[in-house]
């Protein structure tokens, strides 16, 4: 089965595609978007979506010549221009097309270099130029806050095509970097609000725990009134004590009724709020979020082995410090025990001076022995 049907390669079909106002892939007819159907520019200048490009690359036929040479040329499905095959991700994105199809709520930015404006999705960062001009490696944004706002490091898609679309320039998509920077900024506010909520929740817990205890104490005092009625001096005194009992019992019943009514309303309100929150989260997930979390390491074009090397460099000093601490502890603690057990005996008893010197020499020798033993074990 051909990747591009023959009826799609007629002159009328190509003209229809050429003058169509829809920003869709000429092969699969799916509309371009910055997430799934990313437009990729072929060497001839035509754009197709990344999914069709991958299928096109998988269908490339390998040909051989008589002298053993291997040919794997790729043909444009629109104009049939021949080009060298390579991985789909190495074909450049059509940034200007992505800019044109940017969503209506996209943030509009101004390029610091050429002063042209465009959607945020069409802006990028050149790693090497950022290091040269601002003395900041954009990869460091993983672990530290940049000295200035990352907007200042950006360049538009036009500048990328003119000045940075060549060897020695690592061009990085800006939106994931900006999102990560803003998330870390928002996270500080999230932590503050979460801490306030935890504090309030602790106060509520205390209140909810205290109320039953106070009611129980009040009930105990009311029960005491019953015992007082049994010792009433007269009928008049008994009536007064009984009236007091009824008043206090009615007060407790009113308190419990308030708790039931207020607690019921509170439960109902919390349930409604929870359902609304669950529905809102689903809408946010569908409308405002990516299907999966962005891998910033891939965006910054950091290879896994580079991460491993960085982790090793960070872990080595920590491991070394831990080993030194353990060495000191394993050496000093046994010596301290020996001194503890024997020093009082030496000081309190009439032991010959030679024995004291012998004990001190033993402690020094024991210390050196433990020190070198632990070095061999730990290192």
C-alpha cells in the first residue's frame, strides 16, 4: 500500500492543497498542532506532520549499486524531490506555521533581538548564545534560578532560521522552560498556602477534640446534680435542684443540636465543594494540560549519561563526608568507652605510675589500630 494514494498526487489535488486555507497535513489531512501533529519542514520546503514523516521514513526503500554502495534516499510525497534520510526529530519544525496556528489565549511576546512579536510557542533559546551573551547556561535552570527572567534569553522563529539554524547552536523550545520557571515560582506560594491550611486544620482538630471533652465534663457535673437531689433537705430544695438539672440538660441538648445541624451543613457544603473541585480538575486536565508531563531533560537536550555524571559529582562529596563521619565515630566511640571503663579505676585506686603509662600507651595504640582498620573498611 502506497503511503500517498495516487489520487492525491493529481494536479487538481495539489492545487487544492496549495490554495487551501486550512493548516492541515497534506497527507493525513489532520490539522497541525504544537503537541501531536507538529509540522516538519522537508529539504524541499514542503511541510508534513511528524507522524506522517515517521511513516514515510519507515517505508523508505533501500537500493544497492553494483559496487556495493547503499542508497536510502527519501522522496517528498508532494513534489517528489529527493533528499537524504535521517531521523524525524532532526527535521526542523515549521515555526512560522506553529506561530500562525497558536491558540487564541497564547501569550504574545516581543523578540529582544529583532523586536518582532509573535506567540510564545514560536520563541526559543539558543544555549550557546545565552552562555556567551548572559554568562548563564540554560541547563542550570534545572537546579538554580536564573539571574534574570528567562524571557530575556529568547529569540523568535525568524531569528532562529536566520542566525541559529546551523552547527554550533543548540536551539531549545522556550515554552517548557517558561512553564518550569513559572511552576517553581508558583510552588513557593503553594507551599505558603499549604502551610496556612495545615495550621488552620490543626486548630480545627483541637476544637473538634475539645468539644466532646467539654460536653462529657458538663454531663459529669449534671450527673452530680442527681446525687445532690438525693440529699435534698426539703421538698422546696429538691424542686430547685431538679429545675437546675432540667435547665442544664436542655442546654447540653441545644449544644448537641447545634453541632448536629452545623456539622450536617458543613458536611453537605464540603461534599458539594469536593464534587465541584473534581469536575473542575477534569476540565482543567482536558483543556489546559498536556497528556503527559513535559520531560525538561529532553527539552534541554541533556543526555542520560550527562545526568549520571552530574549526580556522581554531587554524590561524591556527600559520600566522602559520610565516610569521614563514620570513620571518626568508629574510632572515637570505642576509645571513649575504654577510657570510661578504666579511667575511674586508675584515678581512684592506688595504681603504680608505670601501669598508668601502660594504659595510656594502650589507648593510643588502640586508637591507631581502629583508625587504620576503618580506613581499610570504608575506602
